[in-house]
C-alpha cells in the first residue's frame, strides 16, 4: 500500500474517531461551551461549502467534460452533484427522529442522577450510535477519495468532518451514560460509532478504486460535493444556530470560507 493510500486512510480514521473527542468532553468538562461549538460548527460548514463549490465541483466538471465533451460532461456533473445530495438525504430520511445524531445534546445533560437508569435512554443512545455509523459511511468515502486525489483537499475535509463529529460523540455518550452510569461503555459506543468512516474508505478502496477512470472520478467527486453541501446546510448550520442564538455561526461560516480560500491560494 502506497504512502498516499495510507495517508488517505489515516485522515479518514482521524475524522471518524473524533466522535470519541465529543464523548471525552461530555465526561471531563462541567459545562458545554456553546459559543465555541457554534463557531466551530459554522467554521466546518464554511470549509465544506467553499471547498465543495470552488474546488471539488470544478474538478469533477473538468474531468467529465474532458472525458465526455462539454454538454454531456456538464449534465453528468450536475446529476452527480444532486445524486450525492439524494443519497445523504435518503440516509437521513430513514433515521428515526429520536435517534437523530444531530439532536442537541449538552454536557449539562450528564448531571441527572445515574440512579434513574432508563432502558429507553440506553436504546436511544445505541440507536444514535447506529444512526451515526450509517450516516458517516458516505462521509468516509468522501474524505478518502478527496485525500487520495488531492492531499491538501483531504486534510480540509477531514478537519471539517472531525469538527462536526464532536457533537455527535456527545449525542451518543450522554444518553448511554445516563442510562447505565458507565462512562467506559458510553465512551466505547461513541468511539466505535466513528469507525464507519474508515469502513467507508475501505469500501471505496476495494470496490471503487478498481474502476477509477476519469469518468468515475468525476461522478464520485460531483457526488462528494453534493454530500458536503447537504451536510453543511441540513446539519451543521442548523446545529450551530441551536447552540447559540447570536450570529456566531455565520461568523464561523465566513471564517471557514476565508481560511479555505486562503489555503487554496497559498498552494496554487
């Protein structure tokens, strides 16, 4: 396995296992820094939206136009973009609302007495972990393929996804701990829920890599752009707004776009 492949797998693993960071925050801090979460989630959305529309979509279009011609290439790029959105929207559709990993959870929720152990909460935490696993699978494919094609692009996407995985770790660990009083069990379940991203990378390597020509690359990249934009608009920005009522999420969004734009300019 080449160094580039190992690097892509490593980035995907880092992004996925950031759920464990959220779990640790829930256990070792006394309160939730909602302003920080609001800014960082907005920042993550800014990075994803900018890099998707300015870099990933453009590269997908370039590859498909070169391989198929101007008109078919443009049409296929747009079709791939919205197919990526449809994929992630379909996954969200089949996740029960009570197990949605993007429902707001805070560290303060840990203060409830552990004596009130409720089986329903354990079930909710387990289903949330499963929901995150299913939901993060295409994110693993996105991070892996992006890092494989362009390492600096992969780093940006991995960092953005890692940031948005932190609240997901809290969403798993809070109900599991409240139900069982067992921090190790809550952390383990939260940590394991992030493994679906490197599994997604492995699936991409085994089943997509053998067929990776210019057309396949263009379609995958167009779909990745759609997935990233959908995640940003449907999950990250609403979550950022829920954590703080001010304009911090938008400031974070603009900051993420600015940092991503600057990083791309520096590496031209």
